[in-house]
């Protein structure tokens, strides 16, 4: 992105880290690219912990930009965000170690997320900058990949979606006069594949609150349907929970009293 000021050294570190991750992570195929509209779209996927961002950066086309927590792009904000979001529910006796680790990883995290194809996302008044940058990228033919799950269980495939990301379609229509399409994608690390489904188009004539619900419900249902129609496999959930609580795509009941750690 043109606004990012990237040093030569930072770029080299990122390329080395990207090469290492790709070497160890292995391949992940993308199916259904033909379902992407010719113009541009917002691709909505399950987060699958770190698998979503990794797959988006390594295996989606180069014109695809990813929404990324803005705190992970700011050296000073990485430690607090990383500890709270990743490790705050670890056993008490291990937490001092993870607090230290959150500071150790800060320079590398900031380097990686500023060099990758990312758009900074915030949950405060700065969200307007996220929307403006997203509309700008869409206007020049970029696709946007978002992971809108929040910490509230929905079914064996997904956690519930935060719906306000859909508001970008209203701003995009206001600027371009073109309805924006949202496309569902299911990421299945166990199958080493990403599956893109058929999209849904924003209707500017509808109330924005109704559109949020309509589009979010469609995307959630489509991702769930794609997942459940695949061969049996383990679903990597949004939360960083113990693997014994992981479900398969064929499970239709919830695991009671799901715990994060211990």
C-alpha cells in the first residue's frame, strides 16, 4: 500500500519470514475462483485462528488485501493486544512468560503485518480510516478479505459474525454508484483447501440495519453449507481452545461447557 513507509531492511525480513512460513506451512489450494465477480468483492471467511491470515497472504491472488488488527501493525500496541487476544486465558503460572513473549514478538509482528497486503482495522473512532482505505482499494480493482467472527459460538463451523463490516458497501456505493458483492469462503486447513462460494450483492435501497442482517446471515449460512458438504474433517475454530474440543464438519451438536485452557 502506498501509504506504508517500508525500509529495505524491513522488507528483507518480511520476505525471509514469508518464505519460512510458506516452506513449513505447505500448500493450500483455492477452489471456486470463478465465483469472484469480475470487478471486485469483499471475501468473507472463517478465521481458523492464524490459518486464515496465513492462507490469505500466501495463497490468495496478489490483488487481495486483508483486514488486519491495526494494533498488530503498531510496534507500541502489539504487546498489549497480542497478550490479551492470544494468551490472557493461559494458565496463571504461564502468563508472565507470555507477557514477556508479547514484547519479544512486537518488532517482528509489526514488520510482518506492515509489509503484507493488509489494511489496518480498528474498533474505535479510527474505523473510519479502515473504511476509507477499503473503499479506495476496492475502487482500483482490489478484492478485500475479512474475518468477521467474534467470541460468540454459532455452530460447529463458525462463531457469530460482527456485522458492521458490511457498512463498507454503503460507502462504496456512495462513492462509485456500484453495488458491492460479498463472497463467502470456507478455509479447511485439514483438507489444505479454501472454497469460494457464490456471492450476495448489497442493496442500497434497503435499510442498512436490514442489509447487515441479510448479508451476514447469507454468508454465515453459505460458509456452513460449504463446510458440511465436504468430506469429514476437523474444523479449526475461531478461539484458541484445546484440540479435544474441536468439532468436525459433520457434528451437529455443540460441545457443552467448552473451555479455553485447563
